């Protein structure tokens, strides 16, 4: 049940939406109105039924019915026979890796699929049964294969968040029906993630695509592939009951080289991935339309440790035995020694299996299963588990006394690794100079979450105010007295918007754009109809000043002008913080880049399209994000183009410099911007321009900040007026 303040927040969002244009774009009034009215979830029944499923599970099934390629509901068994392994490397079933001939058949099949538009009724009936009648099977299979300790919370989140994403899909399809947009229905490749596959892969990537007629191709994994294969089988069974064409769902079990051959053959298609930055980069090389969610070294800041923050640090570090994307990897505190870490992890419980955790309702036990194989990476010391966790794996730690942790921390999936940073002698965690150094570290490493405990409410939360203003995390959490914040806390169904973003300067290496939850998955590949853009162009004189109008019209294309109009209309109605509607107090929305002298450097070359320049400049020129923008022009740019750009810069107080490549490189080095924008990847053709929110979010940050407490008026007062929120200023 939401708090009274939360309910008021949701009602306000709904009222705001009335009378505005229909839109599913992030932070728009209609997007905000999609929250609220969460369905009830019987968590106790889910837990009970899941434990019963695990207790009755016959391990022979995964050997007798091997993971295979499935096309049109039919199993193809030609290929190399082998075994599958679980998260701890133990054999748990059989698998047939498809032969090259079978892979050729897969490619031929997905290239020949026809087009359907609206399968919402049938797919949503399938979804309802999957998350009710079959929920225990989904949770149980994941617990057996990945050893997830709390799959119940994932199903609860899925049931509640799916409602929002279905509403967003409804709005997207309505726009297509009205002739405004076109949903691209090439097959979507799904790269599954083992720790959250039931929500992210089954629901977000598969069902949300299917219901709008987008076929999917699910790829096998090199480990923990059993439980997602089983949900594919289950999905196909349920589709058969609804009379849905099984050709829309294909599963391919094959080697990594064969997967890469598939990617190369389907390079025009979208690939939806949740995984490591390394894997995302390898996929993006072959598939430009990769939409990847990637991890980062989640960080907790707490000046002085006490029993409450000890518990928060312990739970954050151990969640799912460090197998959750929000698990803590980095602790920043005034002083820390090995004995302090021994105290933090005192009382940790060892678990033999995820079924034990499900029975107890726990999520932070230390597994015994692969303790013997643990060897710490170079530079780390080992902390033996306490007596309460006898037989479990050790905890690896490294304390950087008087300095921040090294850069590029490896995640060490399913192992407990903790880096601790302390400030230099004579300084403290609360010292603005140290926080500035930490901000630079956070900006370069890009954790998913930043939690701050022990801040001073009476002074307006100065630690978090500085860190919030000078970084661009997706998730910020403010701990309160007696209620410390964890890094492992985010409920997107409550407005705690979630995303896993790479460092912004490197984003094109990993993903075409940020992936955020909740959102309409098919919208990532939706495009505006040309006539819709052309019609919008007529509204430009009413929206823009002469300098911006001249810049857009210099493209000599109505589609560019019209897209600029849609960008402006989107920003005008979507800027400013929104209130969440959950048990915790939260604010969410579009944000400006980290507030530093130079936050974004935009380089324009002589070969660049002026339309690309105009569209890339627009989100800055119309908002407070222009503070911190610097534009660099190559000397070879034609005078006419340079004059237009200088004119818009002068009109909006944006510095514009004409400089050589060498001078630009030196500027990048000296100013250390959050982002360096190159226009070479900026689309300008109508058939390539994404939905306006996806365009903006390639340039500007977004996310949420929350208090660990409900009805936190002091938190709202301190952060609602923060200059970090994006504001429309035109």
C-alpha cells in the first residue's frame, strides 16, 4: 500500500496529463500518468509455491529434454551434443548446439516472417497465466539454474511494472494507428541475463515486442541457459493455446561464433541486451542497433560507520551473493581497517541452496557451493567468513587509504569483492574538495547507483547535493536516521526510474542509446512518419526565436524542422522533477549534465550535416543544459554554416570556437567534459530519427533520487528545487 503522500503524487500526475497530446515519451505528462494502480501480488503464495516446485523438481528433466533450437514450435536436434552448467559451473542438463545448417535455417526463417500489428489481447492473456499459474516454475527454474535467492521480488516487480509498460505500448500503437509513427517489425534479438530474466527478458524484451507484432529471436547462453530455455518452451505452449503463430518466437542454441554469424546476418535488426560492457561492445561491433544495459561499480558513501550502516553495507554487498546489478562494489568512508570489515560482515549466514533463502525470505546469504574454488584477484586480501557462515566463500577486499579506488573495477560476478576508499589525511568524506574528486571518479566509472548515508538534513544534505549536481547516475539514494540507504534499492513501478548506463563519452561503443525502465520496448526502433514531421514543421515560428529557426531551416528539409518542433514540444512539457508514488519518497525526471564549467563538448566537422548539428544543439539551446555546453568548429567548415552556428551561439550565450583537431583534442584533455558529442552518428533521415525522448537521452542524463523514508518533506524541499533538474528556458 502506498503512503498518503505517494497517492497524492500519483493523482497529481494523472491530472497533469489531461488536455495534453498523447505521448509515451519519458517524463511526459502521459508517461507520468501511466504510474499508479498497481495490481495486488500475493508474495507469500509465490514464495510457498516456488519452494514446493523446487522440492519436487526432477533434475533428470533437463538431461532428458535438452536445450535445442526451436523454429515454429519445432525442435531441431542436428548439432553438437554437450552439457549445460549452472551459475557455479556445475553440470545441470544437456544441450545441442546447432549445426551451421540449422543456423542457416534460423536466418532464413527470421528473414521471411510476415508482419502483424496488434496481438495485445492474446499476448496479455498469455502473460497473465505465465505470471500466475506458472510463476512458481519461473522462480524455481531460475533458483535452480542461477541460484537466485529471491526470485519472488522480481516477479512482484514484473507484475506491477508490466502494467505501466503495457500502457506505454498502448499509446505507441495508437500513434501508429493515427499515422504519426511507424513501428519497425524486424526480428528483435534477445540476449538474456540470468539474474533478472523473468522480468527483463521474458516480459520487457519478449512479450512487449510480441504484443505489437515484433518477432523475437532468443539466444542461448554459455551458462545458466536452462531456465530461459524453459520459459521459451512455456511461452510457446501458451501461445499455442491462444492460436498465436509460433513462428514469432525462435530460440537458437548455438556456439558464440555461430551467434556472431547470426548477428552479422541481421545487422539491421535490434539487439536487446542486459550484460557486461565487454559483451555489449562485442555485440555493438556487429549490430549498430544494440540497446544494452551494462553494470558499474555501485558506490555507498558514509562518513562514519555504525550498526545501521554496517547492515546496509553488508546487505548491499551480498545481495544475491553479489549477483544483482545493484550490488555494492565500492564503499567510501572516513576510516576503515580490516577489523571494521570483519565487524560489517559479522553475522552473515551461509546457505546451501537458494531454496533455503526462499524459505527464509532472505536474499543476502553466502553460498557454500563454490567456496573452494575462490582465489582472490591480485591486490585483494581475503576476509574469512564468520562462524555463522562457516564453509562459505571468503570476502575479497582492498582498502585504498587516503585515496579513491583504482579505476575500471572489475565486477567479479557472484563473488564478494569490496573496494574501500578513504579521504587523504586531514580531509574527510564531507570535505567539498574530496567530494569533487569522488564526483570525477563516479563520472568516469559510471555506477548504476550511488547511496549516501550520514548526510546533514539541517544543512540541506550538502554531500548529496554536491554529488547529485556534479554526476549523472541513474539512481541516487539518500539514507535517513535509522533508515540507511542501500545501493540495491529501486522499484521502477513506483517512479524509481531504473537504468544501467555506460560512461557517457563511451556510450556509442556499447549501446545506441540508454535503456530505461519503465519504457515501451518497441519504441526504441519506432520512427516518425515523414508526413507527420513535415506537418509539424509549420509550428516552428511559434516555438523558436529567429536564430534557432534560421539554424533549423538551414537544413533545407521540412523533416528536420518538424523533428526539431517535436523535440521542443517534448521538452516543454517534460522538464522538471516528477514525484514518485511508492513507499519511499522519490523524485525523477530529465536532468542536465553534471554541473561543471564544460560538461559537453560538441565538435562539428566540415563533413557534418547542418541538420545533425541543429538537432544536437536544440536540447541544450532550449534548456538550462546550455550552461556547460561548448561548441568546437573545424576550420574547414563553410562560412555560411559557420555564420549560422555562431549566430545561434551568440543569441544563446553558448561559447563557439573555431579550432584545429589538435586544439580540440587539447580542449578535451584540459576540460574533462562529461560527454564529447560527434555528429558522425547523429541521424538526419526521417527513417532513422528515433522517438524524441531517445534522441534527448543520448545527450542528457535522467533517473531518480529518493529518500529511504516515506513522506519525507525535508528531502522534497531540499531536492525538488535542485538546479540539476532539466528546465525549459526558451
